[in-house]
């Protein structure tokens, strides 16, 4: 692949957006390769995925403005579908996805981070949805996910005024969970991923699915989703192992993803 690099470290996969000269801007090839990379990850082995940007300047500075600017209507619709499909794939990916935002996360870059389950960032990160200044609306879910993460008032200010925010403000409003010096970001991402990966994989997947699916349902239906997935855990080896370890006062747990 030209614009995506993939690396596995034990049970943690890392996808690098690898187009640093263009600040990892998302053109159709990047989106296509991101899609392929997600499809080729072995989920029997990999328990958590990290997405980050190559270089020390940008996570992704948005959809590729050069490519977008000349798109005829049909190709624009295809581009839009490609982006939305891959972003939904990330959001609904069976295992947790952490965005390690290492610089600019603007437009489609901010939207990409918001498809991920957890965002952490470096001190030089900048988040924003500058689209209204370019004559368009956010198009990869920015008008929807930002509001859900930080609330309507703050999301509307960022989108309507096209205001970029720095890492400390992103932390203050809950857009990111933690801010680190840039040199420490990947270690922190790997540490968090490792902590998640040490838990029972099926329980982790089911908990993500339950939170995602329940979010848009009325609470009485949402808890039914939870009940089903909770029940499913009791058919697993790892539920017996996890509870057995507690009862036997064992620290070591042998979770086998079954
Ligand atoms: N697209 C293409 N190239 C980009 C880019 C982008 N978004 N951002 C940066 N680059 C390129 C620059 O053109 C430059 O390339 P060369 O000139 O060297 O060839 C290189 O990256 C370095 O950028 P700068 O020279 O500008 O670097 P600076 O440090 O001076 O500035 C910056 C960094 C991030 C402040 C600046 O590059 C910037 O403002 N970039 C654009 C940020 C932006 O507006 N992003 C939002 C893009 S719009 C939709 C779906 C999605 C979307 C829309 C619709 N539908 C489904 C309908 C999404 C839209 C967007 O994301």
C-alpha cells in the first residue's frame, strides 16, 4: 500500500495514515487502502486497533481538498460513499479502536478520530471542522458525532464558526480523554491498548457493541441489547476463567478469546 502502513505488536494492531507530505490528507486512495487494511486484520489475534498519523505534524488534515475541488457530481457521491463506508466500518469494528491524534485533526481527520472509540492526543494536536469556510458542510459524520461527543452548543460553535481548538480545549470539552507530550503519545496508546487487550476479548467486543447499539435506542430497548450480550458471555471459556480466577484468588488469567 502507498498510503497506509500497518504494524502488529502482539495483540495490538497499528494503522498509520502514511501521506505525511500532504499532512495525511484523505484522498480516495487513502480511504480505499484504509478499508483494505481494516479487512485484512486477523481478529483472532488482534484485540485492539490504534489509528495514528505518520510524521509529527498531522493525524489527518482533512479530506483531500485538491481531489475534492474538481470532482464531478457522480464521483463526489462515490467519494462520499467510500468515506462514509470506511468510517462506519471503524465505528462498528468488532474490536476497540483508539485514535492517537498526533497533530492536526481537521475536517475529515477530526471525523476519522470521532469514529474511533477512544481519542487521545499529543500536545500539538489541533481539532476542527473548517468545512463551512470551504463552502461545504462536514460530510463524514462531523455534524452528527461531534455533537454526541461534546454536546450541541460546543459542536455548533466549532462547526458553524469553523473554529479550531487545541489539545487542552479538546481535553476540557471531552473530545479527547488524555493529552501527552508528542514523544509519549504512542507509548501511552500502546499502554491503554494493552490494558484493554488484557481483558476478556469477547466481553470487550460485546461491551463495545452494547454501548454502540444501545446509544440510539430508548433505554428499555437498550438494556435488552445489553441483556442478550451479557447472556452470551456465559457461553464462553473466558467468563469461567475470569470468575474462576477471582474465586481462586488468582491474579493470572488465561483468556483465550473463546
Ligand atoms: N487536502 C490536501 N492537501 C492538504 C490538506 C488537505 N486537507 N491539508 C494540507 N495539505 C497539503 C498542503 O497543500 C501542502 O502541500 P504542498 O503545498 O506542500 O504540496 C502540505 O499539505 C503541507 O500543508 P501546509 O503547507 O498548508 O502546512 P501548514 O503547516 O502551513 O498548515 C494546516 C497546516 C493544516 C493549517 C493547513 O495545511 C490547512 O489549513 N490545511 C487544510 C485543512 C482543512 O481545511 N481541512 C479540512 C478539509 S475539508 C464529504 C465528506 C468529507 C468532507 C467533505 C464532504 N462528503 C461526504 C460530501 C470533508 C471535508 C474536509 O475534510
